[in-house]
């Protein structure tokens, strides 16, 4: 690209997508070409002698590792097209999880200083909680093995289809010791068996089976296997690519410029969620809570015992036994009497059996597993884990590249903190009457509060691009990189 022109690809974060890249003039979506932020950024770059082209990259914005990966693959294509069209690498700005999308795209492009023809000039992230993606040795081995099997399947399916014949099928039947293995294999020989009056029924059954298996091998097998390959191949090769990226060593000589506020809610929340040990079931909580269930077991056991006896009484009645005249000849009568007389004992046995079960099995054996499963699920929901993605280690620094951290402080940080606090107070005041009024629809009020709390003016995390200091820092960093590249060109 020419020395006085730069291309900037903007990548929005979670829940902040838009229907079109341009948007209204002075719009609120910072990443759109006509937003206030982009107008200010262009002006800042123009002051450094640079003309900027803005290319918004729109992805789903879902809190999902799979969607972030899909967004990263699309971002790779966007970057490649822009670099090819403009004849030089592009600058990327990502907000929140948009920074993770940009980071993943850079890994897919093998971005580094050593590249001969880099597609990325710089990456700037704003308020990004970087995740570490990692893989175990077993996962790496399994990914390579599965990909190799998938590749062999591509070769084996047409080979098996091409060589399938009656003879091959008969030979296979002989190999697995089918009951009719002594029947000859070839069509001409089977015809001779019919002419000679041999065992016609046996030969006919075998011939029919061979014909069906041959047809399935030549026609049904390649169609069904081909459809299965359409599912298997993307899983195998995308999975292998992900494993390879996760196993790659960090590139410390290539820097990501990371801007963040010390009180950023998204980063702080995810860090706290990961660091605090989640224990949905504290020690002995399962045993303590088993008292009510133990009582239910005891009550049900007593009633059930008597109901079983009543069932036998009804059966005896239909058999013609007069329970009132011959009570000792009825099993049902015995069960009812024992159930009533022994109700305390039955209740006690059932009650203590369940309490013992809760103590030994639930508390001592399953509590840890339940805590890990439920706690892990809560963290996974917050992190957007899905599919086979293994992500953790929230950080303000990239786990894949070196990071030039720019922690906001001073007046701009104080202003963001005060503005967020005032916006939160206004938000609470707006819904306080509805939430704490007995006659109000609290559910609707809480839903509206949750929706409004993620608006642009209520969080530090969502107000970075309203700050002129942030605009200046991003503009100066991009200008510095662009001018350094021009000097080395």
C-alpha cells in the first residue's frame, strides 16, 4: 500500500453486531465506517499524513468459541482480500471478544515478523479478555490419527466400490465362515448347479445374498459413505488445524497493542469467575439436604408396603378367598398387618438407608464430581465454551503473541469510572420502583434491566470508543507502525 494510505479492519465484540457495515452518520456502533469514532480516527490519522480506509468485519457476535472461530476464519478472508486489493498489510482493531477473533485470525495466517508477505500490519485490541487455547498430548495424537484415517477413507471408498464383485463378496463370506461357505462363488457355476439339479434352494438363497451385498457395495456404500465423509472431513481437518494452532509456541517478537481499563467489567468478571473456586455443593450439604428426601423415602416405603398388601388382597378376592373368614390364607392380609404393625420399622429402615446412601455415595463419592461439572458448566457458559474448544487463563495479554499493554489511567480512567457509576445509578433508579413494588411485574422489569445494563453508557467495557484519548492512542499507534513500515520499504 502507498505510504500515505492505510487500511483498517474493525472487529466488533460479543453482542455488538450490526446489519450493515456503514451505518448512520455519527452512529453509535464504533466499528461502522460512518461512526463518530471512525470519523475521529480518520481525522487523527490525517494529522499524521495518512488517509484511512475502514472495512468493518461483521460476525455473529455470539458468546461462543465456535462462533468466534468461524468469525476468525471469515476475518482471514477479509484481511486477505483487503491486502491483495490494496497491495499491503492491513491494521486490525478488535473490541472485547473481537480481539480474540483478531488474535485467532492472526494465528491462522501465521502472522509474525519473519513473514515475507505479511497480511497484517498491526493488531490493536480494546478491552479484550484474552483466552488461552490449549490441547493435551492425547488430543494432539487423536487429532492426527483421526485426520489420517479420514484421508485414507477418501482413497478406500472408491477402491472398494471399483473392485466390488460377486467373487469378492463370496470370498468375504468364505473368510468370515458363513454357513453357506461351501457354495461356489461364480455366477456361471451357480447356473450349472441349477442345471444339474443340485441344491437349488440353497444356491438360490446364497446367490440372492451375494447379489444384494454386491449391489450395496457398488451403489449404496459409496453414496452413504460419501455423505458421511462430508461430515467427517471438516471435523477432522478443522480439528487438526485448531490443535496445531493451540500447540504452536507463542511468537514473542510480534506484538499486539492492548488497551484496557483496570476496572473493565468483562475482564474483571471473567478473571474472578475463573479464580474463585465454585462450590455449588459445600461439604456435607448433600448429606444435610438428604433429610427431607429420606423422610419421603420412609413415607413412600410405608405406604407402598401397605398398597402391595392391598393388591394381594384384591388378587385373593378374585381367587375366591374370603379374607374375613380365612384371613390367614391370604398373603395380602399378612402384608397389610405387617405393614401397619411394622410401619415404624419400615420407615426407619428406608429413612436411614437413604441417609447412609447420601453420606457414602452422594457426599463422599459424587460431591466433588458434581462440583466440578456444575462449576465447569457455569464457567463454560461465561467463556463461551462449546464444541471441542478448550479455553482458559483469562488475561489482558495475548497468549499467542507478545503484548504492548496500555493500561488507561489518570483523567480518562477516572472519567470512564465516574460516567459508568452515574449511568448505573440512573439505570437502577429507573427500575427501582418496578422491582420493589409488590403489584408490579417484577419479571418484566428485571428482563428490561438486564437488557439495558449492557447499553453503551452503563459500562466501562462499552465506553472506550467514546473517549478522545483512546482515539488518539489507537491513531498514533497505527500511524507509528505504518510510518515505520514505509521507512523500511
